[in-house]
C-alpha cells in the first residue's frame, strides 16, 4: 500500500486529509500550536505574519458558509492572501473536471488549497496531483473526513478536560453520514481516550463501526451514562423522512439531547455540536444554551486550530 | 502451414495430460503426429490450450475512445487469450442482429482471437422488453445477459428465463438486487465505513442469487452466474449444484486476489463491479473455485480511459483492464492453493469452454489448434508501458507477476510471438 499521502518523506504533515493514520505527536503538535494562536485571536491586532505572501485558495465544491468563513479568517490572521472559489456554481457546471480546475488554480500560484467536496476521497486525489510546494487541507469530503473539525473538537475537549486518557466520550446521532464523527473518533482513539461510544438507531450507525474502536449503543440513556463529553451530530433534513427515520419528532424523542437525558452523564460533562444545530431535532435549546454547552467556544477554537494546521503544513 | 511444437511441457486440462512432448498442427487442427513447415522450440515452456476469457469488453461499438477492437485483440493474444466472450454493454447495446453481425465481421477481419458476442437479454439493457433472442442467436450470440445493468422487475426476469429456456439459450446474470445496491460503490463493511463510501451489502448479491435460483427451479433455464463476489453466493452455488440445477458460475481475477482493504487511500483502480469484498469473501471465492462451486475465471476486462479514473472514488468509472493478466493471476491463484498446473489452467481453458459451449480449450487431436505457449517463470511487471490494452487501469499496477506468453496460435496460425 502507498505511504500515507498526507505525510512527507520525513514523516511531517504535508497535507491534512484525514485524522486517521496521523501519529499522536502530530495531533499534539497541532493542538499545542493552536493554543499559542488562541492568544493571537484575543489580541487587539489579530494578525501574525507567518503566511505573508502566501496564497490560500478556498476551493468549495459544496456550499458552506461557516467552515469557509473560519478558514478565511484563519488564513487572514496568518497574513495570507485568501481567494474564495465557490465552484459548486461555476466550472463544475461548465463540465470542467476536478483536476483541471486544480491545475488552473495551481497555475495562479497557490500555496494552500482548502478543499471541500461532496465525494469521499476527493482531497486525496487533489493531493496526489498538486506540485510539491502546494498543500491540501481537507475541509470536509463526503462522509469521509472533516479533520479540522475533528481537531477543534479535540482542542475543545482538551481545553475543558485537560487530558484524554480517563475520558468517556459519546458521539450521538447520524454517524452513517457524518464526516465529523469519523474524524473525531480517529482523533479520540489516537489520543488514548479509553471509551468512545456511538449512539444512534441502527439505520444511522454504519456497519462495522466497532472496528474503529467504538462501542455502539442504540439506547441513548444507556449510552450517555457517566460520560464526560457528549458530541451531538447534525441530522440533515433529508434524512428525517423516508427509510432511515420516520420523523423528526420520533427522532427527538429517542435521540434528542434534553436536560433530563443529560442528567445521566457526569455532572461536569460538556456538550458539543459541530453546527449548524437543529434545535428541537437533535438538541433541546435548554441544553444548547445551558451551562454544559461549549458549542460557541468550539467555533472560536476552530479559528486557532485552522491557523495551526495551515501554519504547520506551509512550514513543512 | 504445418507446425511442430517440440520439447514443451504439454498441459491439457481436459485430458489431464501433463508431460514433455511434441505437438503437431495441420489444417488448423491439432494432430498426434505429422510433418512440419515450421518448428517451435518450446523447451522450458508450457504448451496449453489457448485461454478462453468469458468476459472481456472490447469497447466497440461506441466507446472507441476507451479502447478499440484492434487494441484489445492485441492485448488478448499477448495474454494468450484465443477466445473471448464480450458482454452486450456497448453503445449501441448488442440487442440487434445487425450489430452482432457487424461485430463478428470486424473481429474476423482482424484475424486474431475468436470473438463470441453475448446478446442483450432486454432491449437497450433497460430491463423491460425482451430482445429477439432467436434472431440474435442466429447472428452469433452464444448467450444472453444484462451485463452490469440492473434488471429491477422480477416479472421480466422470470419471463426472460422462461423464454430463453424455451430455446435452451443460456442466460448469464450478475446477481445483484438493484434496490439494495443503489448508490453503493464499495463493499458495505469496515473499509467503506472508514472511508465514508456508500456501501453495497453482501446480501444484495445473496438475495439476488436466491431469487434467480428459485426462477431456475421454476423455468428450467440454464443460468450462468457472473462475477460472484460473496462467500454467501458461493455457498448457494455449491448447494444448487448438489441439487442438480443447471447452473454454473465464474469469478473475476480481481476478486480472487483482492479485497476491500486494497482500496487503500481511495484507489480508483479498485472501483469495480461488483465491489471488492472482505478478505473472508475472497478466501471463500478462492476455495469455491478450487472445489468447483465456481466453474471458471474471467478477466472481466474493462478498459477505462484516464479521464474516467482520475476522479474521486465514487465518481470513477468502474472496471479494470485484465486480458493480459488473466494467465499470471490464474497461475498465482493455483500456486497459492498448491494445485497441479492442469487443474489451475482448466479454469481458463476446458472449464471456460464448457460454459461457452465451444470445442476449443483442449489439445486433443482434431481439436482447433488454439494454443498458448508460455514461460511460467518469466515475469511481467504490470506497468502502463507494458500493457497492450488501451486501458491501463488495474489495481495490480506495480506487481511482478509470473507467466509470460511467448506464442499464441489461433486455428493453427501463429498470431503472436514475443
């Protein structure tokens, strides 16, 4: 099998494509670097010159506002030039192939491509076809991975819980379609979390997910018991009716996070959500806005984590 | 031209013969003895019946940008393949006698491997109306199939099998329950879960095999199951044969050697139909082939151009090139299972001939002189520049495989030598 395509010959991070397969040291390096950037984001002048003169291309083949914006802010705080391309509505509809689009942008002297694509593995294809000095950062590919989201989740957990090796973490909801869940699970197991749980109805839990090192629960109450961290996943509208789930109401009743269910977790448990939230579908407002919620700090940390990732890959 | 092939290790799976000796050819047929205008010294080489590949896409008509009859026939004879059955999924689909006739003429004019078209079972492979099977058979179709196209309506499948059974036409089917396979691009298991690829569950194949077997019981149709991919299907075929049903099956070379783990980091060359399944399935296919639940091996040769493969995994066009790898990968299987060479080669000669209903695939006197002479220890490095096929898409890129063809003869004529 080919070498892990996101590492260079020295084993350093060349691209960030997936958390899977990254050594613990690199994850810790990213989290530590992010920590140093949190200070920057709180200063009055929120800029460092690390990527001055570099160009970051935000290549979004799938619509996104939140992730694209946080990448843009992160790149600007590193003093990079940022170019946003919303390809979902331009060249793809003109029939240009993915690799042609990338080759064209590469000719415009890109340094970092931040890529979101609806097809799992697309950033790997791009990474295999860019020039040696160019770096690819996966901003979400299909159901496969969303590594910067996973990293910001890890950052948040470390921020509140200090260490990973005694935690019980539950990931709740639509794991089947969730790239966020996959990235987070790989990160948690790599950093030594002893118990990662996945909670959801059988229709939303992918086959063989246990091989990723998780325990599967179909009963949310049982799964939440004594957890330190509860990560709620977004349930997309189109999943709520049809063959996967009968209705949003029934889903909320069994898998929505309420104060009553949260009471089964540890008293100091934190609640996370990658956003955007569906209040009343996967999470009750009283929880989302309550004292256990760290959903907004996640967003703040996300900028520092993306700064860390871009500064590390561009420096390697 | 009369030819003597001398000093070769003659392996004839049909008779079980395996020993050093001489072979004579006269009038396009194999003879026990005779005189020669040309002598081929086959010392150190194996002399076997030419290989029969019961599934190879030649891409004509309609997909000439992917491959042409000319390029793929070169690939075939370089691989020692002397008879090819080609599926009907061309453009237009092989659903009219005129198209079949044209394909056969074009193939004949090239004078390389023999080509046996498989006719479409339904018009345009749409799964709705039956084709004129009798007309197509007259034009030269040896069986009828849906290729990889779904046949959603079980009523149509039942009628198609009834109709084919009326004329004793064999029907070749890839068993896959369309509703369960819909949208899937990889085996529904741990690997697809990790990679976030939509899966096709094993039971999509198993349920379809069960359905078809029930229809075979009802209609008496002769059904050949194409490209088995699951352990469950192998078990069903084993039982069906024990029951005496008129069914046979094959496996593709890729599924015999690879599994879903080989997808690695989304290798689009591993995007195949059916998908590469688990290690356990692969092992069951390998064993089933040895024990006879599966009858033969095919390359399922599907040349795809670079544009079709330089795409994210799910969007990449399925298929792999294989004609030139049929022998080496068959040998690799036989070696792994420690089989005598005759038994190994049977799976791409006499057994394949039986499925196809042709008289080739054996070296008995009087048989058509379709012969492959190969060096079993010489290796082929699988690389684009070493493949004659226009399709360079194979998961085996970079492999060193033993077994290189030195001479290929069809109807007594040497059509390839290297």
